[in-house]
């Protein structure tokens, strides 16, 4: 059985309040077709986090997978960088 290459994205965890789910903001820069100015666009994806490892503010890598629910089509691959926030 052949598995297709799956898309991977890097983003920042926006919310982690759900059980086994996170919301990830993926930011990209696009050039305006007429004015040439670069704009920042953000997309938000829901991803599956089986062990509830990621916290808000972490940089993570996600990859696509089969649909798990109405909105979840991505899963957490790895945490690239932990957030610098510490609760005192």
C-alpha cells in the first residue's frame, strides 16, 4: 500500500483547552498582486493532540490526516519550541 506525501505546516498553538485537540495559527506572507506589498495572512487549523502535550504559545509542526471530526483533519507531529511564558 502506498501512502501519499502528506502536507506539513508549522504554526503557533492558539488554544489548548479542548480534550486531545489544539487550535494552531499558521501564518504566511503573500505579495499583493497590484501594489506589490507583502501581506501577512493567518489560517487556523484544528489538530489532534493525543497526549495533550502542547500548550498555548508553543511552535508546533502538524501534518494532514484522515478526518477525525467535523473540523479536525490535522495531527500534531512535534513541538518545535516551547512558549516562554511561565506561570508564577
